[in-house]
């Protein structure tokens, strides 16, 4: 049985900023392409990717785990109604528990829209 396809969406703040999209735009082109490839894998294969690509965190939050040029990135998302909502992104060298808390808060905001 094929995994259910997830549609990619980006969280937007009340002011209209899209933090994950802005994070991705600030990356070097090659790193941005690698992150996009991982996001596309999630879109097409859902949550059935191996742990080297995808990890379940606390609450509703998952992380996509791309790496490029010795840099590890974490793209946090939750799923609802067939959509993967990307809510936060970091360079792993600075990942903290507060990143996961922020991701969960943003996803909770999305759910009540």
C-alpha cells in the first residue's frame, strides 16, 4: 500500500511572515535544493521515511533531517488533514528544546485557524 501523499504548506505569522520559507531562502542554493528534496520526499512518501530522513519528536511535531556540506538542518512540521505544515527550521548546531516548543506552538496556532 502506498503512503498517503502530504501537501506542503508553510506556517505564516499573523503579520504574514513565513519563517520556514525565509530560512530556506537564506540558505546557499545547494543546501536549499537538498532541503527541498527532503520536503518532497515527505510530500510523496508521507511519514514512512527512514529515521535518517525523518524523526518523530514530541507532541504533533516531526523533523526532516537534511544535511549538506557538513551542515545539518532541521525542518519542523506537523500534519493535519493531509497537509504537512512546516512551522520552524534551524541549523542543527543551534537546535534547542525551545525550537521544538516554538514549532509545537506554531502548529497549534495553525490547527485553530
